[in-house]
C-alpha cells in the first residue's frame, strides 16, 4: 500500500479535467431542452420542430464521433480537446441569435459535431494515462462528469434564466464556460505520460507497466487500420453494445424535460426542480461500476469475467427499473426510478467504453471508440424519430423500448466478445 501511495496521482488530475469538460458538455447540450418551453412560445416552434432539431444534433454527433476519433488519433489528446471544446463553446453562444427551425438546426449541427469529440478523446486519454486495473474507475470518473452535468445543468440554467431574463442571454453565459476550461487544460496537459515533465518517474512506470493484461501478461500492441478493426467480431461487440445502450441515456437527456412538461404540466422553473434527480443516480452508478471492476480485478478476477459481470449487472438494473417506470404514479416516483435506471446505465457503460483499450492499442483505440459512438448516435436518431409517434398518449411505450435495448446490450457483449483480452493480428 505504501508503494502505491508513493506512485503519485497526477493521472487523476488529467481525468478530472476531462470530467470537468464533460460537465460543461452536458450543460451546453441540455440547455435547449430546459429552455424549450420559453423558446417554443417565443418563436412559435412545435414538438415536431424539437424532434427535428434534436435529430440534426444527433446526426451531426454521430458523424462527429468517427471524425473526432480520427482527429484525436492524428493530432493527439491535448490539441484534440482544444479543437472540440473551442468549437462547441462557440456554437453554444451562437444559439442566442437563432430565430427559427433552420438557424437552430445549423447551430445544433455544429454543436453536435464538436461535442462528439469529448468521448473518443476521453477514451484515448484513459488508455494513455491509466493501467488496466484503473481504467474502468477512470472511465467512471469521466462518465460521472456527464451525470454531474445533468445534475447541475437544470439548476444552473434555471438560475441563469431567471437572473438574466432571456433564453438568449442564458446560451451566451453557458457558452463562455468552455472557453474558461481551456486555460487549465493547456497549462496542465503538456504531453502524454511518456514525456510529461510534471509526472514522477514512479508514476510514469506505474502507468506503463500496468498496461499489461494480468491474465495473459501481454500489453495491447495490436493497432490495426479501420478495415481490420471492422473485420473483428470483438469490435462489433463494442459497436453493437453501444448501439443498443446509448438510446437509453438519450431517452432521458433529450426527452425528460418534455416528459415532465407534457405529463405534469411543468414549466422551466419546475423542470429545474425535478430534472436533476435522475443524474444523481447516474453519478453514483459511474463510480460504482468503476470501483466494482477495480475491486474484482484486484481480487483476482480476469478482465474478461469482470467486464462481463459488471456490464450484465448494469443491464439487469436498467431492465427492472425501466419496467417499473411504466407504473410511476407521481413525478417524484418517476424521477427516482429514472435515477435507478441511470445508475444501471453508468454501471455498464464505463466498462463497455474500456473495451477498445482492452482489445487494441494506439490509434485503433480512438478509431473504435469513434465507430462505436457513431453507431450509438445513429440508434439515438431512430429513437428520436420514434418517440413523438409512440408517446402521443403516454411515455410508457418509450420505457418498454428501453427495456428491450438493455437486454440487447448485454447479449451483444456476451456473444460477440467471447474473451476480453488484447487481440493479435489474424494469421495469414
């Protein structure tokens, strides 16, 4: 224990900054939903318009996942985050001058492409800065940024709206947060762990030697091109698990404010009071999934058994509470059940997001994370088209769809990823 204490903790400062970027990411993207009652009244926009704008964002986000997966591999983690957060912060500010469906769609498209970079970038930073036994926890800390963003975005946006008096000024204020984040990022993230001047030699060696899979005593060194990545069933396990899982999260990110508005007649202020609660569950789920994986690996479980067990547990939690949500009688009961759903989601997703670095190394990690992210967002697009159709009378059908997606997530990993360990080139 004393030897671990001597290692140093600079790597945790890196993941904390990435988590902070994720909080800002969620404040920026969530503002539209929270402010929509005011925007729709002001500009005469409809629920169908909202679905269109949401899908423009999601299409752009899907494209941005693959694009930024490649960009991070090309220019590195440091500059990749500078580009992503700089562009998405500018796009958020531009929302203030939107006047209708077309202009909102354009600004949401820019926001979607650039915000997508946060995810392959985080996966790449995790692979570079953490040993295998800490990756799920590091991913959990990063993912908790999404949950914390969901928690704080509702009250922050509600307070800013009341204080500033308009949705336009609110967009400008939250857009400035990302530009402020660039200052500590550029100061702290000088390079990767191999050459970072602030990193102790003990911590540097701890990171490098800890990237060896304890089951096989191998370091992931296989870094194939995109064609080879997509020829492996394990890659498709990651892609399909992301495809089925991500719509569950976005069911709440995109539609929770409208659910509260339509089901209970809530306005901006009332939505702000309730909408943060599910993300508390998500925050604890992100930590729980990471800590559980770390604990099991330290206890001697294989990486394969650990990942599959934690992902399956998260899937079961989502399944049970999605079905219970169909019977929610009050808004408080509903958001508490949703907190349990997002707890299960984050328990699973952190371990799914570590799979690219379990299988591959180097540039392939960001590429596979990008492919998985694109597939996930295309699934979300389908969900967003479906929601207005199946929720005419209630949101119960949406929760039933979510339960089916939870099952398919687990099945994808169990079938397509038979042994989670560093892959080798195919024999020729």
